[in-house]
C-alpha cells in the first residue's frame, strides 16, 4: 500500500491530477461493483437452472418401476389380499 501524499505540499496542478485520479478510481470501483452484481445474478440463474435440470433428471419419473416389476408387485398384492380374506 502506498503512503498518502502530503496535500499541503502539493501544487494546485498536482491536486487536480490527484482528484482526477480519485474520480477515475471511483468510476472503476462502480463499474466493477456493477459487474459483480451482474455476475452474481447470472450465477443465481444458473444455479436455479441446474436445480431444475437435476429435478427433471432424478425426479420420481426416473425412479418408476418397470412393467415386469409392477406385474410382480400386483401378484404379491393379490396373494396378500387373498390371504387376508376369511375362508
């Protein structure tokens, strides 16, 4: 970090140059702040999109049982229902 210049020993031209440099730095900071804010918005949008895509890929739809497994389940249920009926 650089040390602060002694403003009392500076000429008016040096003070003007220092003020211009300060304004330039301030505008750079503002531009970087806007870019960071825009980048954060994009990151949030992409994170949301990824969550949606994961939900679509790994949702209940992908966990459904096959028709053969469904048939076996139906047979087991029928057997259990028959066993519960009074004779």
